[in-house]
C-alpha cells in the first residue's frame, strides 16, 4: 500500500497490473464497513483475467487512511463520487476506467457515472442501493447489535485499527438518522450512459430486487443483471466464482477503450 491525498485527506491505495497508459484500470470502491484490504485477492484475480490494471483505495476514515473527524451528512456519497474519486483518478493518472462498487461503493459508482466522465468504460454494481428501504434499516440495526460483541469488533479492527469505532458509527448512526430516510439518488440515473452490470444476491439482507429494477429501468445505457440465488449482501465473498465470471464477461463485452465510440 502507498498513500495519496484526495478530498483533503491522506488515503491508502494499491495498484497492480498494467499501468494506466497501457490498459484500462479497474477501480475498486468498497462498502460502508470496508477498506482496500477487504477485497482480498479479488483485484489481483480480475487484473490477471482481464489484462486490466487495478486501483484499490480506502476512503477517508477507513483502513489505514486518515481518520475521520467530521460527522457525515446526507450528501457524503455525492462528495465521494463528485469530489474525491476524480482526485484519486487524477493522482494515479487513470485514463480509461471500469468502476466496481459494492454497496456504498456501488452508489458512488452510479453518482460518478451520472457526470458522464470521459474515459469511463462501464460500472459494475454489487448490492447497490439508490434509495432507503425498511429492510436496509432493519439490517443495519441488527448488524449494529451484532457488532456489540468483542469478536465482531475485533474482526473489523484487523482492517481498520484505530478507525474502527468511527467507521461503525459513520455507517450505523448516519443511515439510521431520521433525515437520511429520504436519501434517494434515482434522479441521477437517466444521466448514466455507460454500460452497467448489476449483481444482487437474492437473499440480500440490506436491499430488495426493487433496487435492481429501479436502476435497470432508469439508466440510459445498456444493462446486464445477475441475480445470485442463495446469496446475501456480499456475492464476491460467498459466490466468488459466479461474481468473477460475470465481471470478466462484462468487461470483455463492453469495456475496451474502442468500445466507447
């Protein structure tokens, strides 16, 4: 891991595979409790299978990135997509990108794609959310209770260290605030013209098929969907082979630089 500065914070990041001037770059956008290291071997596997480079970073307050000091507001995902992510891409000199986002990371990918940034070849959305559902809030409440245990907190602490408590509260407390119940980014979906792959576990404990339907019906570009039976919120961990094959096929079909024209 190395470090860069973006969004006013010091962020950890890792690159592998071909340099940005040699091939497209897969950019990994982690979930609310995630960080760069929690993708484990997936970036290396996808880089090897696709011939793309890989950029994997931890957002402000996550992993070994700089600790958070501010309370998140309802627009924190917009800030990550429209202010921080462009700075990260410039810092690493990424030209052509495929964004792979999980959960919060998928929302960031959607928001970024809505700006029609040049060089964006496609987006992969794993367990995305574009509005708040009752199942989302129930899942967060249950997870918050589970993380009261020392075992669960120690598991997170292995990845986040001194950032652990802030990461938990930033997710749990922000999403359960009364004003966040109205969070909704469907208004940006029509502006998304790049190819989109949606991967959703049929038993996702944080969202329903309504999220997939809303995205598929409202984006302007081509859409592929993969509904994974017997799978919860993290297909890349619990159904890794199916997830990898879907992403590899999507990139091969849609996400070469010549495919943008």
